[in-house]
C-alpha cells in the first residue's frame, strides 16, 4: 500500500484523506471545523490531533491542495521554504485561499517533518492554454506587472475527469476533444484537447464565467464603475457583492441549487428565470468551446450539480441537437454514482457523467512527482 495523506486547508477548516493510490481506497478521512479565527485550535493543533489517527499507517507523502499557482507553477511541486514564499507571494491573486492553504502546509510540515510534502495547484492544469486564450486586452506592461491574465481553476477536477472520460470511452486521451462541465456551488467549463486545457471559463480569479451559487460570473466590467458612481459602493462592497451576494443567491434569495431547482418545479418565477440564465450561460460556453476545439467528441458533467441533477443536465444541453449533442431521458434519469453515458446510442457526441475525485488526483500527482 502506497498511502498519500491529502490535505485541503481552508481558513476555518481542514479536510483530509489518507488514500491508497494503487487501489483508490480511502483508509481515513475527516473534516476539522471551526479552527483559527481566535478559536481554541489553530491549524497546527488541528493537524497534530489527526496524527493519532495516522498511527499504524505508513504515510509515503503529503499532498496539499493549493488554489493559486499563478504562472510560476505548471505542475505539482515539492514544497520547500522557497515554494512556501512563492505561494505566499501569490496570495494577492487569491487572498481568500492561498493564505489558508499555506497555514495547512506549515502545520502539516511541522507535524510530519520526515516525509515529502507536495503542492498540487488548481491552476496548474490550465497552464497549457495558449496566449490568445489567457490574455486580457489590457496594456501589456500593466498586466505583466500585476499578473493580470486568465489562470483558470478546478484544474485538478478537470484533469481527473477528462482522463477518466477517455478511459470510459476506451479511446486514447490524445485523440479526444472534450468539454468538461464542473457544476457545483463553484462552477467552470474547460475545453480539453488531447488531455490539455486550451481554454477555461474562470479567469484571474474564480469569479469569471458561469453563474454560481453566490458569484455573478461574467458581466460587463463597467457595471462596477456604474455601481460605484451611482450606488456609492466601495471596492470592498463591490467585492462582496460579486463574490458573496450574487449568482443564484442574488437572483433568487438562495445560493443552493437544490433550493432553486425545487422552487422552480413549484412554479416560482424568480427561480425559473435564474435557471434560464444559468443554462443560457453554460450553452454559450459550450458553443464557444466547440469552435475553439474545432469540434467535440464528449461533453462531461461532474461535481455536485453535474453529477446529481438530471433536470439541470438536460436544461444545460437544451437546443444543442444541431451539434450532435443529445440526452437519452432514461439514461439521464437513472440513479447511479457510477461513471456512465447519458447520450443515445450512436450519438455524434458522447455525453457522460463522471464523478470527480480531486483528492485521488492530488494523491496521484504527488506520487507521480516523487516517483
């Protein structure tokens, strides 16, 4: 058994799993909540408490989820003091995530000093995007000085799911043009050509792109200027508005897609309108990425909404039959946690549901890096 301890550290919680990479079996998992923020336990104390559970397990390495790797990290990286400094410097691009990730890294390195620690970055998979996909049309010097470009996120999930789709279809990854729909409270779309990300919906931050639970997704940047001038909103208030008060929450009063879907089924007009906006945005990205890829072999749904809502999968793909994209109702409605096909036999484009497993992907990348 090659056991990798996977740590996903947030500002007030730490999620962890001990995974046997060869079998994919999880020997240990848990979440520690309400840490930091002046509480009785910090990240170091919290992870030290987990060590008792690790007794008797041979931990080969620790894999850490890190949200933002900027342009510095295109793959998993062994954590050193210099890497910690770089992750901290990138906190300006992910102020809600990287500092929390770093707390977990430092606590885990202190608790488990005798095994290698590896950072696996959400942004790394998207470092294969060409310049025309990641460049914003801003003054070049200004953009370069402040690191302003599209980075993309959910990369660990997009990588895992696109590779599992190729395995499910029994086709070489290098031959597939795939559009992965990671649809959860946070949501993103990625165009994957031969296993490489060539475009993705999230940008400098996870705010850009699809309508999400509390995030607005795409909007005219002048909206911010307008609301500053006309409504008197400050920079911090605008930040909260777009990240915490918009999306489904702003449109319906709930940021939970389950609530919105239930309300729409009961005839709530606001919920129905929100779902129409949500699906319209997804279809727009699918069309754009079919053009970017020069065609598509597979559309793949994953994450909480993508894996669990037949209604929303159908709505997301409505009216795309002209592209060869269709859903078989019986297959789509079948209750299953397995990898599965939901398109009709003989469809020009395969439509799949592939449950994501970011922790296993982090463990795999950790082990691969360490040989």
